[in-house]
């Protein structure tokens, strides 16, 4: 287990594994209480993301519309988003890398606009990037979190996170998005993903990133089969135990959801599967779920947690009655 993992587990009536006491995930602008699962909203300022590519670009350009992105993020915040995750490079299967200057041109104006918006005060902004230079510029612009799907492939990323005090999400990815779905090989997916994430966590710790600032993401759909992805969605408790870090699950609208339900579905028809995956991830111990569909996911989580709390309280009462009989 990582040295970040010096914390004990508890179960609340078997419903959701979680740290005891549940931790706060610290980032550059504060901390996020993860007693209950949080919602990270996807804000793609790209022309080619697999679900919402181009939605936030100015007409007939490759540049983001700050006003459109800001309005969307206000809506996301009202709907229950706890983090806004801004990305300027698509990492869908088969995607090719974009130049760093293009990525910066897309994300920096949006991050600055979100940070300056009074309606979004206090909402942490995350930058979704694999490049340390982009992460550093985003943090200087006011971002609070670095979300690196590559697992610290850029050797400078951990240092940037340490120097800026960023919250750091370390994702699991073998290879590059352009080729990650070729020749997928796991003997045992859970221990292998956990071990590889654990090594990345240790790298971040050695670079000076504080343990309470690190979260992990098993990379759903990133070089995994549908079965691998399904297994990882429900394995946050295992991954947290092995690495000692809060777990982010990003299953939203991904291709495996159109396979495992028994009927192939295009991305436009994966809402129900996405919300179901988010609930299963949260019940399995995920601290955050990264989603496109904020309103239905946030409502589903509120309902699930209300049921969970009511059920736990009723079970405790029933157990007290049972004990009193004896």
C-alpha cells in the first residue's frame, strides 16, 4: 500500500466502502469534502471530443467561446457540479495529440473567465491535460486541480503539481490515446491497474505532492475492454485501499456502456447507462464521478444517498429493538 494510504476503512451497513473518517481532498483553492460523492462536470473546449466536441467553440473557429462556456458552467453549478473540468485536447480512442499552443489557446481564456465569474466563486476549476506546461499555465490562470489522464507521463507534471499546490488526479493509461485500444492485455485487471497507479502515486509523493492532494482515476475506457471498464467502475473501494487515494470514476457516455447493457447503443443513447454507472461507482466508494450529464447524475446521487441514510438509520433502530428483546 502507498504511504498515502495510512487510513482505515469502514462500511456503513454494507452500502458504500469509505475512509473512516471520510477525508477532504485538498486542492490549490481549498478542500472538497468527500463524505458523499461529488460531481465533476466535463467542460470540453475541443472540436473533436467523442460526445460534445465543438459545442463550446466560437462559430467557424477552433477557439473556445468564453461566454458560452461560462453560461454552461453556471448551469452545471446550479445543477449540482462540485468541480468544473476544462479540457482542450480530446483523448478519445484514436485521437491524435494537439500542439501545446493550441491546447493553451483553448483552455486559458475559459479558465480565466470561469475564475472571474462571480456566480462561480468558490467552485474549483480543474484542467484536463497531459502536459506539464499547460498545467502550469492553467494553475497560474486560477485553476485548482490538475487532471492528468496519462498517469504522469510528462516527467515535469508531478513537480508542477507540487510547486502549485494543485489537487492532482492521476489517471491510468497505457500508451497513447491514438493506439491505446490496440492489443489490450491484462492478466488481472484490478491488481495491475492498482499497482501501476500506486507507482505513479509514489512518484508524485517523491516530487513533493502532499498525500491529501492526490486522487486516482482507473482510466475507464482507456486501453480497457468493456469487461475491464465495467469491473473498474465498481472497484473504487479496492483501488482506494491499495493506493490510499480518493478515486475519480469517469464512465460518462463511454463506449463500454453501449456494449454491456445487452444492446449496442450510440453515444446519444447512453444517458441511462451513464447515470447507472455513476451510482454504482459511488456506491462502490468513488469520491467523485466525472460526467457530461450533471443534472440527472446529481439528482440520482441525492436520491441514492437519501435512501442509503434512511435505510441505515432504520436498520440501526431495528437492531436496537432486537437487542432490547434479549
